[in-house]
């Protein structure tokens, strides 16, 4: 069964591979699973057909046979559990990899993503600079701890896992922010993730969908 991924018809990220469907594309590419893509406009995302897939009217959504998922983290776990390569075979290492998946979306992502929103939506607000400073201080705290844990290792816990996949996609939202200049090991960690062939294939696929549109999923 070839799964179908629902994504933005015209992603707000401008084709930079930052939308959350990138996480699922990357996971599918890592495990060698083909997939279809269904592209939706913002208007279509609020229609009953899509709300049946995603009750909050967002993307991504993932359909595989009779299973429909709408959280990117849960979808990556599903893919990782069904295919080899994203979770270790050892039970304890496997649990630690899942722990890092939760750390990426629950501990690191909230302040990183809020920084993205504040910089886009609130630049003219009188409290903009103060709010940005608070968020960047919080992000620096997370990066300090993450860099300390990572040390000189390539990945968070042994070999590359779904935990690294989610963490890298979250950290990529920092873009070229000067904040990363103070954390060269984190910047190198992101670059290692982006250099993986599966990431490159997923990025190219998302960019192609943004630029040209995709054929409707069967």
C-alpha cells in the first residue's frame, strides 16, 4: 500500500523545506517507501473533506489504507516502527530515540516556532523586540543543553535515528539566524542532517511540488 501525504499547494516557506510535511517526506525517503502527494490550497484545507483527515484543518495528513494520521511526530513514529532504519533494534536505545523525538517537538520546537511567527507577524508591534529577546534567550538555553549533550558526536544517541530527523527539522527553522554562530556543533549537526541523501531527495520533492504542483493522488 503506497501512502498518501497531504501538503500545501503553495507552502508559506517558499520552497525552503520548512513545512512539517518535510518530516514525513524525509522519513519515507530514509526507509525507501514510495508515496503519493495530495496538494491542497488554504481554502481546501478548511473544507469537510480535509477536516475528516485533519480535524484542525492543517497539514500534513497521512493516509495508508484505513489509517489516517494528522500529527507529524506521530506519523514519523508510525513510519519508523513499520520500517527498519529509523529506530534502533535494542529496546532501550529505541526508547531513547523516541524520547528524543518528543524532546524535539515538545521541548525545542515551541520557542523556535514562536520566534518564526513573531518575526513574520509582529514586527510592527511595540513589544516586538522584548518578545524576540525572551524567545531567543529561551532558545539559547535549549541550545546550550543540546550542545552539551551532543558534544563531538555526530548524532544524539549513537547512530542516526528518528530523533535526529525531527530535531534537525525543528532546528532548521532557525535558518541563518546569528544565534547559531555561538553553537558551531549544532550548526554542524544540522548540516549533517541536510547532507543525508534521503533529506536531499525529500527536499527536492517538496521544492518540485511547491514550484510545479503534483499530480492528484489516485
